[in-house]
């Protein structure tokens, strides 16, 4: 068992972009990296075999809130943790459930102790405290586990954002204390990432980043920057946080975003990303491709028998035609959801892989400058 290690391999000369290697007990992760979201132990409409073979995912996410409610801790512990339960033998990151509790604003109450909320499944009442969230994540068994935080909405008044940040910091201390007093359950190390908060206030973000950095954790996360703020503001505060967080620790920007968001934030110094967008948008007929964004529902694709995207190395993207995928989506065939989801995830993994290649080659910024407008155009 070993604590997560991060090797910084290359920094781009014209930006803050970095290429690195994260080592965990379940394998290595080459950064920058995108992590498919498997909220309830499953990346929607995608098998674990497809995640490995077609998408080349190096790490996936699970969610504490959802897995706690279903299948529940008894099942997960009996299985030997989420890796054994879902058959994924590569690294897993578990989100603490803080964002889900935030999204239940009408059905939860925050106290110093934690968050009292009602289940979206049956209305039952539960308490998530920092201690309980650490215990739950122990049972789930993620290689990287997230601190329990409060994610303030955008916009937030300064006083609310400050109190929220201070509460998140107090909860973080409790997370570390609980984790240090409990053993790893399955014979490998779990690594706690703190989360920077502070809404859209520079002094609060700097203070939170400094507090998080002082914990000397294996890695650090930036939260609360995909909650409705303008894109340029997201970039501004991502840059500010990256400037404050340790250079020799991985930086994870939570919940972001579009392909062009990811490239811009790689340039600001972010190493790790997750977002439901590739799968959620895919299930709603939006495809991200090397030539731009496609709405596969449009009639213009009805007679287009070219493959979905020959610019990436993915068996699904290189095999099925746009016309066939359109037919599946219009016919509401489940296979269409799988093809669109696999393609979008493969595209995202291809994109961060290309970013890494260009960082190592020393021409990342010129490549990014040409890619961003290309990716944004509507086909």
C-alpha cells in the first residue's frame, strides 16, 4: 500500500499546462486526464469493457450520496468495495456527495454537525457529517476520496460565501481526523483530496487555497466553479486557485466541462477533470467530434453514411455511420445511447491525450489555439 504519488513530467513554456503521472495502488493515471462519471457505480449506458477497450478510461468516478442510498453500504462491503462490485480494476475517485446535497437545496438543512437531507428515492431523512462521509467512502473504497464540503450557489453574497468556506474548512479538519483514525478496508491506500471553495471572491479563494495547501494532501481539488457563473469568471478563478495550490500535487477541477473549457483550463494548470456532459449530452443526441459539435437528430445526417468520427482511435466512432446513429436515436433504440456515450467519452479521452502529447512536444499553445475554434463550431 502506498500513498498516491504525482510526478510532474513537463510544463508548457507558454502556459501553465502540465503533463504528469499519478500513481495509485490500482494503477497509473497519465495527466491531464478526464474521468468518466459513474455516479451509481455505472457510467450510464457504457460497460466496463467499453470503458477500457473503446474509451481507454484510466480512472472513473463513483458518488457517495447515490451509492450510500443504493445499493447501500452492506452490499458494497460484502462485495469487497466498489472495485469488486462493478468489476473495475483501475483507479476510482469518489465524490463526497457535497454537490448532491447542494443540489437538494429544498430538501436539506445545513448545521455545524453536517447536512440533513431527504432521499430523492423515498423521502427518508439522513445526516451526512464529515465523519460519516469518510466512513462511507472507506466502505465504497475509492483510491481518491473527496472531503465533505458545502458548495455555495452562484451568485452568493460575500458573508454567506465566507461562512460557507469557513464551515468547509472546519469540516475538512474533521475529515482528516476521521480518516487518520480509521483503517483502509481492502488492502490499498485511500487518498483524501481537500476542496477549495470561496465562491467568486478573490480573497476567499486565496484564503481557501492556502488553507487547503497547508494540509499537504496527496492532491487538491477546486470546487464551486461549475454552478452557473460566466465562463470567463470560471477561468479567472481557476487560474487564481492554480497559482495558490502546490505545484507538485495534482489539481482537480470538479465538474468542468465542455471540450474547449477543458483545454483552456489545462492551459491554466489543471490536471484532472470530470463532467457528466459527454454521456448526458450524448444521450440527448449531441456529439462532440474533431470537426465540431453535431446534433445527430438533424435531418442533414439522414443520408450521411460516413463514420461518426475518423479523427479519433475508437472502434465505435470508426464503425457506425452518422445515418445509422441518427436512425437509432430517432427510433429511441437503446443502442443509440450507448454508441453516442461511448463516442463522446472516447473523444474526451482522445482530447486530453492529445493535449498531453503537445505539452510533451512543446507546442501545446499553438495546438490549443487551432483546436478550440474547431471544436466549438456547429456542424
